[in-house]
């Protein structure tokens, strides 16, 4: 939690933070991330939305609820 200009505090997830516990350093997520996706893949994302909608519509009801999550990360940087 960090101070925020319009709220009392703001929750952040700092992926550049490393830990030092009992003399052992645990590297940050950023340090351990290996980029494996091809860089042009993001331009193909627009083709996936219709497929996602179709998958949700056709999902069997007996399989239970479909849960989505949206993370607003633009204010975390």
C-alpha cells in the first residue's frame, strides 16, 4: 500500500521488488521473467475477442460459472 493523491492508500504490485530473507536473496519477478512470446503476437489479439465471446456463449452451464478478472495496472506505474 502506498499513499495516493485522491485516496488514503493505493494497492500496488511491484514486480521489480526483490527480497533478502535470512541472507538469501529472492530475485524479483522482473529479474526472473523470460520473454517467450513473439513480439508480433499482440497485433493478433484483436482476432481473439470474437473467439472468446463464442467460447463463453457455448460453454456448458453444468460446468459452472465463468469468472473474468480485469486488472487496472495503468496507475500502478
